[in-house]
C-alpha cells in the first residue's frame, strides 16, 4: 500500500492543488510563498488527529472570506425581514484534503472502512477529509442569535444617547464595534473550542469515487464534488495507516555565517542555537564531516552510509 497523491483545496494559499508522492521520497521545492508550507500543514492538520484542534479561520482561503460574509448577510437579511432563512451553503469554501491510496487486494483488511463496494478487488482508493460544521443549522442559529444581540445593544445605546441629547447633553456620538461584526468575525472565536464554548467545526471523512477522478488542467486540480447527501464515515478510518513526522524548514544550509554563528567546530557541541538546541542542518553537516567526507579515508561502513546518504 502507498499514497499515489493528495489533492488539497480551499486551504490557505492552495485553492486546488495536486501533490504527487513517490513510493520512497518526495521533496517539496519551490520559491517562497509558493505553498510548500501550506501543503505540509494541511497534511499534518488533516492526518494527525491531535493537530486538528489547530485549525483556525486563517486556514480558509482568504479569497473565500467575502463569500462567507455574504452568506451570513443573506441569513441576517432574511431573518430581520421575517422571511425564510436560506439554507447554509458551505460546500465551496470548506478546506479539505483528498488522499488517494493504491491498495493491493491482499491489504483489503487495512482499509475495509473506506471500501466503495463489497466486491472491490484492489487498486486505487480515495477518501476526503473535510473541515466542516458539526451542525450547519445550529451554527446558523447561533450566529443569528449573536447578531440579534448586537442589534439590541446598539439600539439601546442609541436610545440612551437620544435621551441624553433631549436633556441638554452633548450630541457627540461614537460607534463601538461589537462581536460579531460578520460571519468571519464570528468564526474567529467559535470555530474551535475556546473558553468553555464548544467548537462548531470538525473533520469528517467521505469515500470518493475513483471513476470520477480527473487529471489536473494547466496545473489546477479538479477534485470531484461530493454527491449531495453523502454520509461521512464514523471514526477515523485512516488511523494507524499514515504517520506524519515533520522537520521544520532549515535556513542557512551552506551559509558560512550561519555555520560560524552556530559553532563550526568538530570538537565542539555541533552548534547550538540561542535556545540551546542544535539545528538539524548543523547536525547533518557535522555528521558528514566526521563520517562521510570521502576526502578523509572512509572505511567500508562509511561508504555504505555515503551511498545511502546521497
């Protein structure tokens, strides 16, 4: 079993991107602000259960914030006019990660929770992990309740100010921005559990259809839409199958100034940062110089390590 590729959508800088993964190693290379960190964070947030509490509004693609606020305004307009409130329409803005596995028939017992049919005989399997409202209608209700409270407080403040003016007080008025000003402002506080309040979003998993898988066009992935009424899978069907270990970006590989400031001494501690922690780049450089440098008469074991290191 191995991961063929993942598709990330509506997550930070990545509106729709496919990331192919080799069986052995995959290296993300690209210019600053090209989405490398966004891709790594998406993998961690969606695939590591303990990291899912780290989601914030900033993980929603910024260009979708006006869409979210417009949806909230539509709810408010209908609510104040005593009209039917539109159903929540989150589908186009929700962050998600599609993961496509290649699974042999002999490995079916590992993925039984995500099999599309009982007669499945091996091949490609896809699942979507989506960060979505736990209860979209309850979220809508809580938002409208919060906005109604803001309107009541503002109305009361205007009435008090008017009474003061009628009694000869100052006509000076001022505006106070109350929470929530709009739907994104509401989500900044209520997206996740905070100060005793229950978070309104979580990650759910859905089975995808490999027959509806399409190739990217001009570098833009086209993830398949979920069938309306699709039911999520109970629990975490990928638990125990995928492990994410992340090494933070290392600055200054090969930078003499960085090496000097970190401590360029074979007999020293290998270089430490101000916090006393050794940088990975320095550890690798010191290991290479001590054991793998072909100019320093390596033995057979060193050559074996050198081949593996390249």
